């Protein structure tokens, strides 16, 4: 089941509605990788060729690109190999390939317009 958060900036009145979809637990690794951006898909495919996979998990988090100023949910894929190597995918911005910041919704959520702190005006499931 998903979670919906509605945000508003008290300074500039920018409004965002963010939908989290946390239902990736039953997805196969190939399905999750196929949803990555082209940039990260190629990197993930190469990493999988070089490492034997022990485990993986996928979570939906709120992210912010410091260059593009996009506030969005991202599905983060974390893979662990039998040799102990760990790799995360899904944190690169689709537009500029900059690493996005993971945002703690209980802390500071930057406004994409003016970067002031956004306020949660409604939350639901």
C-alpha cells in the first residue's frame, strides 16, 4: 500500500503531492532493475555480471536533486554480493545524473522553488 504526503511552502506557497509506493517486496531483481534510468540500468547490469548476488531490497524514499531542484520519490535498490560488496542504485537524477539527497520527512523538506522548509499539510494512505 502507498503513502501520500501533501506539502506546501509557507514562504512561496509552492505545493507538492508526493506518493510513496513501498510495494516492491515481491518483485524480482530483474523487474526492479528494469525500472532504473538508462544511466543506472547499464551500471547495474555490469555490476550484476561481476558479482554473485546474495540479497537485495528495494525501498521508496523522498529525494531532492540539489542541481535540478526536483523533489520526488525514488525507488532505491540495495544489492549485497556473497563477497560482501554492496551497491545502491536509484539515487542518480534522471536529468543531470547528480546524486540525489535522501530527505527525512520528519526533518527538513526543501521547497523546489525557494528552498525554504516545506510544511506537511496532509498525510494519508
